[in-house]
C-alpha cells in the first residue's frame, strides 16, 4: 500500500466516494435477533432479504497511527415500527474513538458504554458527532425516503467487536408509534 498522500471526493448528491477499497452490504438477515418485533422481522425476511445499509471503506493498514474512513449509507425503512439501523458495535480496543459527519438524511446515533450509560444524538446534514472511547455506536435512519449518509473516521487499530451487541442488544431502540418517533428502553436487552 502506498504511503503517498491521497485524496478523494464525495459527490453531492450520490455520496458514493470516488475512491472505495471495499463495499459492504448488510441485509436483514445480518441483523438476526436485533429488531424488537420478531414476527415482523420473520415475515419481511421470508419475502425478501432487504438491503438495510451499505458501507464504502477507504482501506489503510489496521495499525495504531493510521486512520480508517468511509461512508455509511443507511436506507429508509422499518421492521414493524422500528427503523432500519446498523448492527452497531464496540471497538475491540475499547479506548478508541470515532468521528462522524452527517451528509444526508435524518436519524440518530444510539450509543452506550459497557457500564450502561446511554446517549442518543440526532443526526442531520452538517452535524458532526464525536463518539468517545468506550461507547458502542449504531446509526438509525428515520428519514421517510432519504438515505442517512455519514462520513466516519476512526483509528486504524480499533477493530470491531460485534459479538457483545449481537448477544445483548442495545439498551435503547428508535421506534415510531402514535406519538411519532420515540426512543424506548429495549425490553429484550440482556444485562
Ligand atoms: C467503524 C464504524 C462505521 C460502521 C458503519 C456500519 O468503526 O463505526 O464505519 O462500521 O456505520 O456499521 P456496523 O459496522 O455496525 O455494521
Ligand atoms: Zn465504530
């Protein structure tokens, strides 16, 4: 891999970076067990394994001192009354942070620490969010028709721990009910 400086562009609209070393697509089946309404989940999955979100990664060596970046695109939609969202994760090296810059759409970043502290930040174009070390993070798209698009940057040695969230879930969920968009406690959260 070259150590020359490099640049790329993120076109508006479209948001697909002019340079991308990897394109990840995550579907409904990748979030097994995460949505609250499992009946709605199974019914939807039996019809189609819907694409929930995509990530374009700018690859660099996964070592301390490097920065990894990319674009995350969460599509609009719901499973039951819960909005489409990313799997979410802690960083394997818990003491690593991440920055997000929202480029398009509306949504939330749902965050929590291993000790049980929670924080939810609304995302809309122009919002910059600093996710400190130790905070698990998940993006949720609440737009009706638009993608939630964010640009992210994090340390090369962070790594991803998906297992903890797959097993326990997040403490908070973003749903839509008669009152509108609401943040609720996850009744299925496992301590
Ligand atoms: C990287 C990071 C984001 C997410 C992306 C997809 O540390 O937080 O790039 O990877 O938003 O979400 P996950 O990785 O949870 O599927
Ligand atoms: Zn992360």
